C-alpha cells in the first residue's frame, strides 16, 4: 500500500550583521534516480535572488545557483513537495553475469567512466583492520556488500551531530561513533578498498510508523555501482539497503560535492537553524 507525505524543509541562516551574499549552490531537488514518486516540488528563497538557474552538475545532480544583490542579515531556503512511498524490494535487481561473484573485473570502458568513484583514500591502521576483518575469499557480490554495510552498522554507534564537517575514517573507528554522514563516508572507503565504485549520497529519509508518528530528516548513505543494476544504495546507519523512504538529493565521489547548500559571504558569525516536518496525507 502506498503512503503519501507532504514534506517541508527550511534552512535559515542569520548573520551577525548585514552582508552581501556570494553565489549560493542548492542541491535540494530529488535526484533523477530517486525511486520515490515526487509531486508539487517548490523551492522558495529569501531574500529573492536576482537570478536563479537550474543545471545538472558533473555528477548529474539537479542543482540551483542563486545570485543576490545588496546586503542581508538573514537567508532562508525552503523546500516543499509531496512524496508517494510505495514499498520497494531493494534486492529486486539483476546483475550482469560477470558481476555476480566478487571480485569481478569491470569492462575497460566502464572502468574509465567510474574512475573518480574508485579512488581509494590511504588506509590508516584501523581502517585496514576493518577491511581485513571482512571475508577475503570469492563469494556472491551482494553478500560482500551486505557484510560491509552490516559491519559498519555493528561497529559504529550512530549519533546526531549538528556541527559542520565529516570525520575521517580513523576518527570514526577510534571513537566508535559518528553521524550518518561519517558512517556513509566510511562505507565508501571500505567499498572502494574492496574494488567497488562507490559514491556518497545526501538526501531525505522518511520513516513511516505504524502509529503515524512519522519522521523525516536529512540523511546520508552510500551507493555502489553494480554492472547490470546501476547504483544501489546501502545505509550503514540502519544496516539495510536503501528503499522507498530514501529520497536522494545529490550523489558525488566525495561529500563536499553533495552538500545540500554551499555558498560564500563575508567573514561574519552565522547562526543556522534547520527544520524538517512531514505530514501524512490521508485519502
């Protein structure tokens, strides 16, 4: 049975004094590969930009570039849309015959296209030990991916962190905890070390509850490219594959290129505030 939700997401920035704003890049539009039906999308920005251009970035994400004139003491970005969540079997994909067993070799033309997603960062001792704890013998490809995703879910305690930035793999493993973005980036490291093409994904996660105490938040996970199936999402926060509640906004080889909002302004103290609400729409 499908469920319909109205989602509203507001990002508000208050500056210590009026400042001119540089270009603001907004990646808050559901990505082309989102499997959840989206209707009624709307983006509202205050102050009103003198120009707003939509374009596809090098990774294929739909992005908006906002230009402003004059100085302002605050900026707000509000996104609203309706999402229709229809149950998805995340394992309903078919791999090419040559990719069903790991390790496998990519066709040369595909390897060239996926090169930015296969660059494995240098491994510290804790990351190397984590990777070595995974089975190293040939086995079904999906088993390797599920094991890597589940290992991070088991080893790392999820916690929300409002401060900016992503922890590196060694810090996450040392502290045994991290935000969803830290865990997603760690999984990208592990998958690349195993030979997979992997990318970082930012998006919304809508969680429908039986008692209708539904919840939505900005979230992050990882995707692995599987020949024959394309990009498949893995969420180490839950230890599960991405399904109907995962709505990707941006996917890129590194987290900076998938950040929801980036931009420039004069050096000044900023007070950010974020709010996401979701309402179930009954027939």
